[in-house]
C-alpha cells in the first residue's frame, strides 16, 4: 500500500513537465518558494551545460492547495520548458506539423536510444531521447520538495554532498577535474552521499520483500538516470570486514538505546533504527559528449560516430539533489503509512 505516490509526464523539449501527487493529507503548508529553491539547487553545480542558461525552473501549483495549505486532494505541479519556444513545431502533438528536423538515428552508447527504439518500434531516436533525458528529474525534484515539506513538520531533514568527481576525492580538486574533462570533450561521473536525520524507529518492515525500506530507497535512487550503484551506510565494504567490525553495537545511556557507530546506515531488517539514514551512490559519466564514441546508425546498420546533443560535462552535484528528492518521497510514503491520517492534525496525534 502506498500513501504518497506520484506520476510525472513531459518531454525534454516539450511544452512542460507535469506531476500529480496523490496521498498528501490536508493541512500541510506548501511553500512555493521552497520548491523553487530546490529546483535552483538541481540546476547548480560546476560542470552544467547550456540548458541551464536557458531554463530557470519555477513551479506552478494548479490543484490540491488553497491559501498555502493542502486540501487532501491530488496536487498538480507544472514546470514550463522555456526552450519549447524553439521546439514548438519539432515537438508538436499535431500530425499536420510533422517534420524530420532534429530527428536522428545514431545511437549514443550508454543511453536509452538503442534499446528504446527496439522496444517501442521507433525509427527516430528523438522519440526516445525526449523522455529518457534527465530533464524529467526537474519535476521529480519538485515532487521531492513537497515530500520534504511533509517530513519537515516532524523535524526530519535531509542533506547531500559530493564525495568524488572522476579521480578527484577532495572538493578543492573537483573544479580542475571538470575543467580538464571539458577541454577533452569528455564527461565525468562521481560519487555522492545523502543523509536524513531524526527519523523515527520502524519506518519500513521486515515482513515482505516489497515493504523493506532499503529496497524502496535503492529502487528510487538506482532509477535516476546515470546512477549505476547504490549502497546503504558502509554497504560497499561489508564484504571486507568481520561481523564484529561491521555491526553497530548497542548501549544504554540515560535509559535510552545508543550506538557509537552507524555502519548499517540507519537501516536494519528493512526498517529505520533511529540512527541517521545514510545512502551513497555512484553516477556514471553522462553518455552524450563532444568526443563521440563509435556506434551504429539504426537506419543503415553501419558504424558511425554517436549523436551529440547539448549536455553537461558533470552533473554529480545535481544528481545528489535529485537523490535527496527521491529518498524524501520514499520516506514520506513510509511515514504516512505508519502514522497515517487524513489531516496533519491527525498524523501529529498518531506520531506522538
């Protein structure tokens, strides 16, 4: 059973990105400025490309909120694509506007192009690129901002930070590493960490595979474009150490259970254990680059250079913000399942 659920729609160069959120109880304050600040965070970070100079993402709330408070009905969010001005005919929904401008048939290795074309029977890879583009994560960050506003009412907040860019592991070296890649016409991935604090014990469950919170979080983060691995806490080194070294011992201080380590990353048996939730992920280099890889033209089945579409050199910082938003959605869902009610007042009564 899901309480907080959402659907998104929209293409990279289409008219707008849209989301409908179901399950937000009545009485929560929705701060549009906060959502817009989260969107701004997604667009920031050294190494971003030309699209960020065109778009200044701002959300429009078109349903589910009145006078700043949620009504309990579905919430609709819309982010208009400013670049649609230049793509109106190319991305038109009307048959009479057909054009092959901006069509392409050369796959980009590492992208959804080839598999998507085979799966959906498309000859023009523009039909794959437009939805598989990371542009869709803008509306997901807006949805995540709503989830964060729910969690904030109960003192739960999340942060993120970049741990590595390419081979650079120190923040002071990140910019130089990105500059080098940009000069070479290549892209860089990296590693980031997301932490949520003040979570109650018992979000998630051990009783079924699909109710385990670590599984839900892993799915949320793993499905972000370009993310290739996800770990909870020190999961990536768990195979290298003994049980005595890895598991977090418990002690009693002032009548409360405390721990001196958090190798489990705040999750045990698929449930929160009261420690900080720590999620780390690795993002691959973006597949679209000026220094093209060898590929195949699907229309002729001949070898050629990969298609280039305007892109970032590095977007790890933005990816971390997106992961924050995705994880916030999973946590809001579990929080509402555990302490559910039809209004904020009812949930506060249940949670205390």
